C-alpha cells in the first residue's frame, strides 16, 4: 500500500513537472499599493482590492468599532444567534446596489455560489455555463447533480443553441455567467442572456465578484446576482441578491448558508462602510478603470473594460518566468496557469487599483519590456 506521504509526494512531483506547482508566499499588505514579499517592498498589480478600501481609514474605523461593540466572532450560525444587528443594513444596501428587493450575506463568494446553484437546481435539471465561469460555479453545478453543459465564452448564439436542443428535456434550467470575468476582465452580454433566459423559461445567475462599482446592474425577473465582499469591498464574505421570495428560499435551503457560522461583525461593518464609499464616490471605481485603460493603451492591448487586464503568454513556464523576473525588479504580477484558466492561455493577470499612479503604470510597462523572457 502506498503511504499517505508517498502518495502526496508522487502527486506533487507530477504537478511540478507540468510547471503547475503552487506555493504559498507570505505577503504583507501596506497602506497603498505596495506589499512586502520576502522582506522586500513590491509594487503590487495582483490585488482584487480594486479601490484600496481594505486600508481606507473609514472602513478600518467601522471594523474596529464593530469589534468594540460586538466582539470578534459571530458565535453561531445566522439561523441560531449569529445574525448580529449589522447584517440588515448591509443586506439592504447590497440589494439596492444590485437593483433587487433583497439580499443574503454568506460566508464567502464561494459559498454563495455553491448555495445558490444547489438550491436552484438538482437531478433532472440542466445548468448551461459559460466556458470561463469561476471554479466555484462549476463546483456548485457538479454538487447539485444537474446536467452541466458549457457554451463558448460570451457566445450568445452557442448558448441559444444549447437551449434549443436541451431545454425541453429538463425541468429547470439555470444559465451561469459572470458580470466581469475574473481572469479576462471582459463583460458578459447580461442583457442578452437575461432576455434569452426569459425566452427559454430559464433562470440566469450572474456572479458579480469583479463587477461591483464597475458593471452596471440590470433589472430582470429571471436574474439572480451573486457576489463577494472580499474584492472591491476590501472585506470578507459573499452575497446573493434577488427577489424577496427567492432570498427567503435560499435562507431556508442553501446548505452553505445554514451549516456555517455567521461572519465576524467587523467583516460586515467594513463591507458596509466600503459599499457606502463606492456608492457615494463614483470617482473611486472610475480611477481603477482609467488606470487599467492607461495600461492597455501603453501595451497596445484592446481597451480595458474593467480593472482586470490579462496579458496572455501561452505556456505556464513562460508566465512563471515573467512573473519571477518582474518580482525581482520589485513588481508583483500574478502568473495564472491551468486549471484556473484553460490550457494554452496562461497569463500575467494585471489588476489595477484606484491607488496606482500614472508613473506606477509606466514603470511596470517599462520593466516588462526589459525582461529577457518578454523579448
Ligand atoms: C473570487 C471569486 C469568487 C469567490 O469569492 P470569495 O469571496 O473569495 O470566496 C467567486 N466568483 C468569482 C468570479 C470570483 O472571482
């Protein structure tokens, strides 16, 4: 029998041979866009804290006050005693931001997607997902027991074809997409997908993890939004926004909502303060977007639609070498490899923050052009 240790070693060496081994690196954030990696300050283009709100004085103050008032942990699941008074203000604001009647906060975006999908579909139903949707939606679809079909990225016609062929064979049908795609930074054709879902008596779930403050919210009766408190809001947690009855149904049935402890009060208070800032200061998200646009212009890439800009390099090996070369020069840009993205599309994923300055962007472009691997 293979010992546990040998089993793990063998698996790891297989992963390493494909240049896909991942390791945890300690990274300490600072106020602003620098992080300390291996004791060295680096300018980061790798954070999803797009508007710098995890370090914003107003957001920090809200979190600290929540700890002083309610303590550090929720103490129980929300259905028991973990539903502390800060939840309802956040849920009202999230619903409003997403143009829905109600919202429900989950432990994370991952759990929100898992909970929503498994509550909406099961055996005898079908899920039709964009090829590039996030792993947590695929996990949700698989866990649900529904049949899973995929359509090529943002291809409305391909989605329609699947609906034409398969819709009538299943009880319920759920279409999955993202408002802003996490690894490509492009927008889904939400209006068209929503219309298609109505036409084919289906539901649409759009993951807004990267869209808050960036992608407009649309109104559609068949649409459910999921999202996270952990990216643009600089906190931790996830949510679903939908019609009131749908939200009540999730609260009663989503297992990733029921069987887990509520979030710490500080996480909720921080997210609430951050959402207020994004809503009241539209120039905050706009700045992250214009920084991304400036980068795409300098790099002669298609104009950025969101703060996420991929630079596809192809092989995982080249991507890792570029990321390492940039890190040696003091710039942190994540190397994204399979299985996070499809094979052959390994990339550097640049994310821009409202806090980056023009010169930061000019510097990283200059350094990139000087890397041997790039040329
Ligand atoms: C990050 C992300 C998630 C997961 O959200 P967490 O709050 O980090 O669990 C879900 N969907 C997409 C598209 C994401 O990018």
